[in-house]
C-alpha cells in the first residue's frame, strides 16, 4: 500500500515536499546496489550464467574465446541446445534461447505499447507475441547493457522486478483497471447526459433544437481533439501518464461548477467544449495505461472492458439525468456530473500509480546517479528523450495521424467505417426522442431507459468476444504463431451485417402499432455489430502498423468524434424530413457499402500491406 500511495499523485507531491517520507528502495539506508551494477562500475562483468544478458554484449565463457551472439533465433537456439544439460526443463530451454537473442527491453516482461513500438517487421511482432505466451519462470537478475560510450543502461533489476507494471499483482492491476474504467465512463457519460437538458435550454435561452444541441456536439468534438495533444504528451518519458490525467481531470471537475451555474448560452457552449477537451485524456491515454500493464496476449480482454465503459457511458447518461431534469431543471445534469466525477478524481489522486515504464526507469536512473555519483547510469528512455525535438513531437501529434489516413487505403477505410458507425451511434440521441417521446409518448425518464438496449448489446458482445479470444485466438497463437493480421477480421465478416439489419429493424418497427420493445431489439443487434466491428478493427490495425499504433488511434478518435459531431446536427433534420424509416434506411445503406469493404480488406489486405510504406513487412 505504501508503494501504491508513493507512486500516486498525492505521494509524488509528498515526496516533492520531503522525499524521506515515502522513499524508494534506492533511497533507503539498507539498499544494496545489485552486484551487476557494482561490477559494471568497476569495469567488470558477471559470469554469463548469473544473469540475463543483452544481445549486444559478448558471451564470455571460461576457456572459450569471446563470441558475438547471433541475432537469428534458429541459430542461437541450436547452439544453446547443444550445450545445455538434458535435465533442464523445456520451459527453461525456451526462456534461455529467447532471452539470449532478444533485445534488452524484451528480456523482462515489457509493456504492450513498448513491444509494438519496437516491432519494425512481421518477424519482430511474431517474436513479441511468442514471448507474451511464455509463462513466467524463476526470477533472474538482469545485467545492464553497456554502450560503446560507457553509458550503463538502467533496467529492471530482475525478470520479476516488482516496479515493472507487467509484474504487478492481480489486485494492483485490477485497481488501476477499475479506476481507468470508471474515469472513462464518467467522462463519456458527460456527453449524452446533456441530452435531456436540451428542451430546457431551448426554453430558457430561446434557441432552436440545432443550436441547443451544440452543448452535446461541442463536447464530442472536443474529446476528439484532445488526444492529438494529450496522447503524445503522455509518451514523453519525463512526463508519464499521470500528470496529463490529474491536471486535466482537475480542470474538468472545476469546470463542472460554472457549468452547473451558468445562465448564458454562449458561456454554456464554451464550458461544454472545455469539458470535453480536458476530459479527453481518458480517451487519449487510457488505452496506453492498460497496454503498460497487460501483455499482448491478454490485452484484448481489458481493452474490451475499456470499450464497454466508453460505449455504455453515453448510453447511461440520459438514464441518469432523464428523471432528475424533468423533476428539477436543465442545470441538474451538470450537477450530477460534478457529484459523479469529484469522487473519481479523488480516487485517481490518491490511488493511481504511474504505469509508464519509460518514466519509472528514468526516475530510477536519476536515483541511482544520486546514490552512486556515477553519471554513466542512464535509462534508454532518458537517452531517447534527449533526441526528441518539438518538431518531432508536433509531427507525431498533428501530422502522422492524418498522414496515415491520407496515404494508406486500409487505414482510410477503417477510419471512415468506424467514424460512420460511431456517427450512427450518436444519431440515436436525436432519433430516440422522435420515436419514443413523439410516437410512444414516453416522458424524459422513460426515453432515457430505452438506452439500456445499448448496454444489453454491449454485454452480449463482450461475452461473445471473450469466448472467441479464449477458445479460438489464444490457442491459435500459442500453437501456430500470430499468422496473418487479416485473421483478426474473421468475426467482422459476420457481425458487419448486424449493423444494417438492426438499423432496418429499428427504423421500420418504430410505429405506435408495433410494441416498442421490437425497435429496442433492433438497437441491441446494431450495438452488437458496432461494438464487435470496432474491436476487430482495433485488433487488426496494431498488427499491421505496430510502430504507428498510437498515431492510428489518435487519428481514428478524431475522425469518429468529428463525424459524430456532424451526426448530432444532421440526423434530426434528416429524420424529421424523411421520417425515421427512410432516414435510418439511408444510414443502413451506407453501412452495407462498408460491409463489402470489410470483405475486400480480409481477402486483399495482404496485397495492400505489401504496397504500404507504413505496414510492418
């Protein structure tokens, strides 16, 4: 618990005041510098059997000449198998062979984000997935790498170093995961929780529906813009994940107070935009935090939970505020946001540890330099950070996401498709009042309850998705390797048709003569399709473009939010002029065209990858 509080924002503030109150191991009097670092400082090396060695170092055996380690997996494995004793277990042989040829960052359990960023080729990616399937073996010390210039790279001390987020206990990981999920749901809920307030805003300020809806659309647009800034900030080693979370979330919570009191329409819209912008780090960095904690093989499970929080947040918003706004006034939805997000912020402030391994190792290197007085001790992230320029950061943040969309047809298609179905999802907030309030005469609270159909669809989707990963994907990867990325699109070939089918059911059964539950079933079917398609695409993209995963998601987030913003404004006039049936049919027709594109991507994706300048070859 002390380590958890020490690494949380409150602990870092306490340490800034007095580091002795919450010391790290290197700052305690009884700390012993690992023998590998002691001998490195004196120009000596450990015996090869005593630690895991980096590939750039020669293997020195007594009575044998120095020999460079071969980078090829097959050659290295054959050499080691000829020297190993037959009594060594198969698992130990695998671990020895792999760790001897892998890069320093691959020896210990590395975060998914780092593993993807270091995968330049398909072979690198296969290797990372192979390592992720190996069960944890006995703890072994990790010998730091020494560069040609004498720099000693600070790494994890052992393969099960407790400071490595990948080695954290199940309970500690679950605590971080729970906080990220609640944080994400609370912020996303802030978009649609405003919807029941729209009639009150129209009446109070004398504006029409399109103008009043800006309180929803500006929030959605802003949390699509925010990741372009906050995502690259969290990748800077000296910053890490927590400062963007805590500082922006504190501003978000503070903004909820004037938003709950404002009595000026222009001020309301500006405050809603700022809320979306400063709430966006949960979208920009939430996935990165989970990648810090979980291996490639287990990441799909937790990312689906994160997507559950992001999808159900907007769906639950109208349920929470529907009855209260009707009973009180339009300001009530913003007060509810404050009551909900205040405790979540306090939880993050007191109990959310830093998860970025780059930041953790950078600070460890600083502590070791202070302890030993040896300036040669540096982390790899510290060296990489010294090479960063504002221009490089700006390119990755502002140009790379759009470059990928403009120059790669596969990325462009997936971005357009996910943006379209996300826009359709947000069009529900305009369609539902027209259907359930006008046709079925529901009140605000009852209309909000119809959004539970979205939650039902997501729960069913997660059950099916987890079964697919557990029974098909994991065994396949363990037995045969990663295989072609297009295999991750197999479920999409089926569920892509759920979207138009569900939309047609919703559109053409929205009739007072037909029970309202039938149209809700259509929404459940559509939601299953939307959720699973996005999951398949988000598995596919990092496997094709591992080095650009962060930029891919930032660009995708922006396009989805931009189209959702437009959908909030064009859907209401479309439904009023064409009718619900014809308007929904138009959207369903667009998704049918995209469904055909999924088949093109599945059958011809390998040819597109071969021509791409960004894909791992």
